[in-house]
C-alpha cells in the first residue's frame, strides 16, 4: 500500500480559506451575508480560477 503525503497543498488551501473568510466576512453588512461569505470562502479556488480566466479573456 502506497502512502502519499500532500501536506503542502492542504496548507495553501487552509491559508487561502482563512484569507478568503476574512475578506468575504469583512465585506458583509448583515449576518446572512457573513454566512454566505463563509460559504464562499470554502470554494475560494473556484472564484480565483473564474476571475482569472475572465481577466485573461479580455
């Protein structure tokens, strides 16, 4: 049985999650927008790729 260690990518995702949560929750005006900001922080790589591709397409 092979054991693969992918600890580096987990650290990047974790730090990105914290940064995205601070950003999105900091912009929230109400409690429910803060909850939505937390959910957005969970999928921050999708936002990153989407906006990067939109920027590159212009």
